[in-house]
């Protein structure tokens, strides 16, 4: 890393020593997990580059934006509408929440039975190792699960710029009204932060950029229907993770480029694993960078992940926002319509998610599902029981796993995953 970055990190208030240690661990994990994969498409070079510069060049770009008067908004959830943020010339970035860090400090603020994702967000903040949180002008917390909701009360004492957005828990008329009211309030807050009034032309542009980004990711997902799969689940997850960090227009171009390459691969019948490899759909909690544990275990057990029913996957990216309306209010209605379809397990009841899982199994020709639940994540762990019953009634095999960010249970998980993959191969 260049000296420029060190100055930049220092100015952001990062703990340089701790940050160096973090980058070393991450760099090694990336080498071991990503760079040992065989037959990766050339287009993944771009995403490798983004990852290698995720705390470097990308932060430099964001700092340059700030210098030019633009604002940075950080978020932990796919319910924060990027369309509104872009309409005010600001940038939306995901905040670090995918690895354990500074856990002794975290234990002073959160109960032990808190999910790894929330603990990680606190660890990166308390350990002063997340340049995104330090560069953000506004951090958006959303009232989704109880863990996050209460954790934001504590986070509010640790950061100066937390904005809390309420999120409905039922797909009712009242629930939709609440989301609309909260998105209007968020639009006003973004306008106040940036000093920019969001008119319909700006909002349309924001919608167009985000729709294009989602269209590119949909194009990529559909290519994963092919057998043999042209892309590993690990690489697909990486692309889904980069979705939250990169410049949206550049990201869209890069995803479309890799799609062009994958189309050629498919024509030639080339894939990352042999045609007979078991095809797995992952469903459940999101996997923030650098949480690559489960797909790594699955794919090093001889199976291939063909889809993610997750917020770092299709739950987060499916459905476009209708941009045909002409007034700000109508466009805001379209944004609400689009986000109200997100079927996070915080909703009760949540039949859409089950339908989507079944639909994904068919679309991606999955042989089975691995449900990924983070320990202490009540919404997804609870829902996994009813999902399992419904899925197994349809004769689709499902394995329910519960884990955290540590690597201590890797061998235990591997044993269960291998047995599941064997079962799937047997049924083919
Ligand atoms: S829309 S999935 S990104 S809330 S793992 S913190 S649910 S206890 S992350 Fe999520 Fe938005 Fe929903 Fe998606 Fe709570 Fe569970 Fe932890 Fe979780």
C-alpha cells in the first residue's frame, strides 16, 4: 500500500497498526480462498482489483468526492434506497460487518448472544479499522431485527452522525404507508445533508443508474442456470459484495463485461466444475465482506453454489424500480413499491420469501438448499424451520446450518456439507 493511503487512513482516524493487521489477515484469506480457484473467468480480475483496493483506491475516490463537496452515506441494509442517495449526488456504501474484530471491546457494549453481523459492525467501529464508517457523513441504521434496532441505540452514542430509519414489519397498507413516510423523511434528510433539492430529473437518473446495476446482476444470475455453471458461487458472492462498495456505473460495466465472457464460456460448454457437480442454492442471512466461509466450504466439497437467496444476492437485487412516472411523488411511490417487495425475515408473515426460494430452486436447477443462519439471528433461524418443512414437503433436500464468523467450526460444517453433497449426488 502506498504512503498516500497511510496518510489518508491516519487522517480518517484509523488505528494504523490494527488496520495493518486486519489487511494482512484479509489479504491472506483472499489468497487462500479466491486465488486458489481454478478456471476463473478473466473478468474476475476487475473484482480482485476492487477487493485489493477496497480500503485504498475506493476510499481515495470517496475522499476526492468529499473534497468536491459530495457526501458519503453508509448503510447496513438493503432497505436504504440508493436511488435517493444518487439523486443528491451522494454515494451510498456498505459498512464493514463481515468479520470478527476487537471482540473484547464489543463485549463491553453488546450482549454475547448478539449475531456476528452486528458484533462485527461494532468491532470495526470500536477498533477504528473501517474507513467507510470514518468517511461517512451519515450512517443509516434501520429498524429491522430487534438486535439491530437496539444496537443502534448504543451506536448512537459511539458515532456522531447516525440516522435511524423505521422499517415496517408487516406487508399491510399501514406497513406500506410507514415505508413511504420513512422514505420521504429520508429524502428530506439527504436533501438537508447535501444541500441539493431532489427533483424528478435527478430522481429518474438515480433510478436509472441503480436499475442498470440490478439489470447487470440479473443478467449474471441467469447465466448461472447453465450446466456446468460458468462461475463459482464464491465469485458470484464477491460480485454481490462489491455491489455495495463500488462506483455504480463502473460496477455495471464490469458485470456486463464478465457476462459477455460467460456467455462465450457457456457456448463452449465450459464451467468451473464438471457438469455432474451438485448444484446448491444458499438461502438465509446476508454475507458481508469478508464472510466467504460457507461458499468456500461448499465449493471445496465438490459442489457448486448456483444462487443466493440473500441480501448479498437475489433478495437484495431483484425487482427494478419503475421509472416511467414524471413527478417526484410518483417516482417515490415507485421506489416504495420496489423496496416493499424485499422479503426479509423481519416481516411477519413472510410467504413471499418461501415462494422466492422455490422459484430460485427451479430457475437455477438447484439440487438442494443450504440454509445459512447466523447464530442468535432470531428472524432467519426461526423462519428456517417453517422453510425447511415446506421445502422438504416438495421433496427438495435442505440442510440447515447455524454458524458465526469464527473459523472454529469449519471442520464440523465441512463434515455436514460433504454428507449433504453426497446425498445430492446420489439423488441425481
Ligand atoms: S433486509 S436481511 S440486510 S435486515 S443476521 S442483523 S437479521 S440478527 S442482516 Fe438484513 Fe436488511 Fe433484512 Fe437484508 Fe439481525 Fe439476523 Fe443479525 Fe441480520
